[in-house]
């Protein structure tokens, strides 16, 4: 695995749920980059998942899991 930082700023703490959601999307993208470090290959694969409803749903699931983790780390912004 390349040395990509998978948790930006080494923290899951955010000021708002919106920032938490943005962090979840960023972290999901970073895991794709870490899993497939070849930028050209990632670009080639975009057309595949962009046209596959099942793969797009898998992306939303990944973001949802990241967001749930971030929300818990932030005590659900209470």
C-alpha cells in the first residue's frame, strides 16, 4: 500500500455533520486511491462503475459506513 494518509489530519473530529459527511467522502476516495494507486487505471475504471447501479450503491454504502464512524467519534454532534 502506498503511504497515502487515510485519515486526513489524523482526526475524525469535525465541527458539524456536514464537515463529517465531507470527511467521509474524502476518506472513501482515499481508500480507493490506496487500493488502486495507478491513477490511469482508476480513470479507466470510472466509466465502469459510473454505469453500474450496483457499484454506485456500493460507493454510497462505503461513504455511509465512514460517516457512521465519524458521527460516533463526534458523539453525534451533541
